[in-house]
């Protein structure tokens, strides 16, 4: 990857805190793995977002001058 080690470490730490990756230490090396359950949860969430995005937005209601007036 073309990124600074400190930047990668920062983002991997955030992903670990969020439960998206797990880590395993071996001496001075740290190996990261994706957490399958977290990926499935994200897939389900994004699928729901996709379904909702395809639905028409509800009409805004209000009296005269409720919008833009």
C-alpha cells in the first residue's frame, strides 16, 4: 500500500475498535483479519440503505408558505 505506516495503524485501530477487524500479535508484527460477522452486519445495513434509497421520498406537507415562501 502506498500509505504511511502511522496512517494505516490509525485506521486499523479504528476498525478494530469498531469490531470490523481483529488482530494477532507475533513478535513485532501485528496481523489483522476481517471479522466475518461484522461484514455481514454491514452488508445487511447497506442493503437496507439501498432499498430505502430506491423508494420515493414522502411528500412534504404543510400550510401555505411551509416551504420556500
